C-alpha cells in the first residue's frame, strides 16, 4: 500500500514520538523508511553549514540504528525550508506516506512542526499521517496500534474519495471502519417547526451513512459501523475520535483556496488545529483520481 514512509525529524524528542507508528506501519506494509531533516542554511554562517549537516546526519543515523535491521531507515539531510524538504522527499517516488508530529521545536534549529505540518498538508500530493506530539499511551501501554478508522463524510463526491484509502487500511490492519456524518443543528432563521426540520436532517444523515456502510461491506470490509453526530462538525469529529480508543481519523482536504473552498476542507483544517488523536489527511483536487 505504501512503499515508502517519510519521517520528518527536527532533533526534538517530541518529533520522534511518531517512530513507534512508523515501525508498526512499515512492518505491516513492508515499507522502506526515510528519516528527513532540513537545515535552514540562510540562518547559519556559511563556514558552519557543512559541520551542522554532518551533525544532523549523525543524529539521524543514531535514530536509524534503533530500528530492527530489516526496517533500518535511510537518512536525508536537505537544505532549505522544512516543508519543502519533506514534500521533495515524498515526491521523489510514488507510493510515499508522510508520518509527522504536529508540534514541537528545539534549540537553534527551531522547526515549528505545527506550522510545518499545515504547509505539508496544503501542498503534499502524498498522504500525510499527523500524530499530535505529547499523545499519551493507552492503559495497556500500547501507543502505536490502531483498530478503528473514523471516516467523516459530508455527502459530497470529493469527501468520499477518502474511502479507497480507508478501505485499504482496514483490510491491511484488520480495522473497523466507522462512517461518520456530522451536522450542525443551528439552522438559519427561526421557526416553530425547527424540531421537525432537524428530524428530517438527522434522518437524511443516518440514511446516508447507513447506505455507505452497506456499500463498504459489499466491497469486502469485514467490520463496518456508522455514527451520526449532532453539533459543530469539527468539534464533534475530534470529540468522537478522542472517545474512541486506538482510532485513526481519515479525511480529505483540497487544493483550492479562497471563496470557492470546499466545506470539508475547512472542517479538516479545524480538526488539524484541534488535533488530539492521529489523523490521516489526503489532499484532493478535482483532477485527483
């Protein structure tokens, strides 16, 4: 499914918290791993650039040495901005997955992973798995396993393009797929019939996710369920993910900006900003297949 996993690291322990996920996914998919670090050379005296790059390579190689021999990563140290280095590494070969932390910074080589992650999500053509730095282990001490993938849909064909990726994950990792539709009950205007209107909207949402769940079962996904969430979509999605142990949320965003933004893109942005659980984001355009 993913031939190669790109792992951005900035030298901080927080950024390295993705490594258990990387090992787990690489073992599952038989992926090769590339550790990536960017040195922003414009902030460094020219006579120190080579030395700092060598230190960065040494640091990445030390981390690579903690992996089992069959998974031992390659190491890439690039010059320039972090987001560009990550995207270039992923674009070098098809079938790449970027796995990165969403926060963390360290010392002289400050690399704000929160903002870097957002840039990568907006520009990368490869799927991006975001892991919130500081995520805690579960009660059984296991950090990296997933057994459920949550797929929020808004009823649009673009949103549904996430489904093939979710299906592949569920089949590879034997996960349950939970189809979610969230709606905001605050409808414009006021009416004594608002309760009736909301009932119609709720029923429509439930019929939609039930139909999608049946389609997924027909496509060979063994464990499928669905959920209708009432409230502000981004908040409901993040709360539901937090309340669902060992879950991974999978969502689409899009490659457009401005007034024509697709509604799920803004919801995905909001979920990213309030991220407390792992999130797989895939950027779609109208040309994406």
